[in-house]
C-alpha cells in the first residue's frame, strides 16, 4: 500500500509527499483553468503517469524476457475536453529506435506496454493514440 499526503498551499497549488520515499512534488492549476501553470497540473501528472508506466512495463518485460533494452524515450500530448472538463485524448509516442527486434518481439513489447497498470486504471472515455517508433 502506498500513502501520499497533500496540502493546499494557496493560489491553487498543492504540495504532495510520497510518504515512503519523502519525495515531494507541487501541482498548480493550468493556465486555462484559473492557475498559473507553474508546475504540473493534476491532469498533467495523469498523462505523465500513463507514459511513464508504459516505459516502466517495457523495462520490466525486457528484463524478464532477457531482451536488451538500450533506450526508450517517449512523449505524451494531453488534449482536454469540456462538458465535463476532463482529459479527452492522450497522444503517446514511444521511441525505441536502435534495437534489432523482430516483429514478434516488438508485438509482445507493445502488448505489455498497452496493458500497463495505469492504462488499466483510466476511463475508457479517454481516447488513447499510441505510436511506437522503431
């Protein structure tokens, strides 16, 4: 079980602490929702969590199957929707260039990544577009 504590700092900013590690992050409301956009917004964290979870699962999968993972870099673009305000779409790009994986290996890695815990936890109302680059 993981515990995170959060405290309101004022000006739509929150300080959160990961209790186990002591690491802290601040969030801020985005510019388009009354904030100053000085830090990640809560929805930015969700988008980042999705991307980072996919990369983590790729790393775990490769370790477990003795597949050499030299590098994996990614980007996520978050598109907001309204009525209600929510994340409407995530556009994810994962750059896995530099590997000599066959088609079957690539497919297994993609399936693992697309089934990461965050992917299994978000609403099906969010459109997810994933591009794997080899």
